[in-house]
């Protein structure tokens, strides 16, 4: 049985004070982690405030990125070793915004996945096609290529503990959600790719989220699909009320 995972990706939003206000507004009302796991992934500068205010609650903490080296002459980067020391559980890697604006390659993302596991955390690995690729009927092929390259060399156990987020680029921040059937179709294809690369038991364990304009009004339908185990949510995870409604999609 896969535990559903509802994760917010705050992107470049909120300061430490707003972070504490958010956590104080949600923490007493979050679902039990064994029922629905909740995560907030925040900018690196907000992580100390997020960790401190979320202590003792059901909320898990994630970073939005990290580097693949623990230390050294890498000006401006964030160390996965330090994230782990601080108490971070998850790190988003391969978000389309990082692939597009910061030119991250599958090779970088693969190195980051290995560094995250080496430090005892779990990656939330994002993948997803552009509108152009979808319209050319190449979406599945494209996403499968990303998954193969990003998971290269990971052990079966590591992949079982990976969260994969399918986020079609055309649905991010656009209000244009993939239909639940489109999302399910790709999440199923991703699971099949994992089964081909590893085996059925790994494919059964890996959690696959959908991301792209998920909101309280559509979360239930999306989460009703067999191969969708969670959501990675931007805009609708910024307000406490809306995040709580997402977290309680089962109610
Ligand atoms: P929105 O929910 O704002 O569309 O963002 C999705 C996303 O990119 C989450 O990582």
C-alpha cells in the first residue's frame, strides 16, 4: 500500500515570518502521516523557520533543490549534507523551472538523486513534457527518457523510496490542468517504465505524484486514479486553508 503524499512547492515565495505563520495555521489540523503524508518544500532561506515551527507536527519538510556535492568551492549552492543535518526529509530535483531557466540536465539531476540518497533523504524527482512535445505525440517517449536518465545507477531500494512527480509543463501555473485521465495515463506509463528498469515490486512501491494546477476543486478526482499517489502543488499550497483542503482530499 502506497501512502499518498501531498506536497507543496512554494517556489520563490514567502519569507521566514510568513513561513512560521503558515505552519502555525495548519499544523494542528494536518492528517496523520500514515494516512496522508504532507510535505512543504520551501526556499532554502526559509528552511530553518519551517523546521523549527513544524517540529513535533505531522508536516514533513523538503528543500526545492540542492547540489550534488556536500562541500567545496561551489559558490551559491546548497549542501545536501547540511540539509540532512538540519532535519530535511525531501528534496525536489529536476523541476521544469530548473531545467529550463537554470539549464539543469538529466546528468545533473541523476547526480543530485545519488547525493540525496547518500545523505539519507528522498528525492521528489520531477519530469514532464512541453506542449509542443505533447502535440507531436511524443510525451510518453520524452518522459520515459527523462526517467531512465534520471534514475540511472540507482538501486532498487532507492527507486522504491523515490517520489516521482509528473508535471506537464503546459499545466504549471496556467490554470490548465491535465485531465485526470491524461495524468493517470502518464503516471501509469512512468510506473511501467520503472517496472521495465527494475521489477514489478519496485514499480508497486514508487510513489508518483501529479503536478500542474492542482487545487481543492480538482484534487479528489485526480487522487481517485489508481497510479496517482499524490500531488505536487504550487499556487494552491501557499495559503493555509487551501493546503489543508488539499491534505484532506479524502474527507
Ligand atoms: P502550480 O500548482 O502552481 O500549477 O505549480 C505546479 C508546480 O510546478 C509544482 O511543482
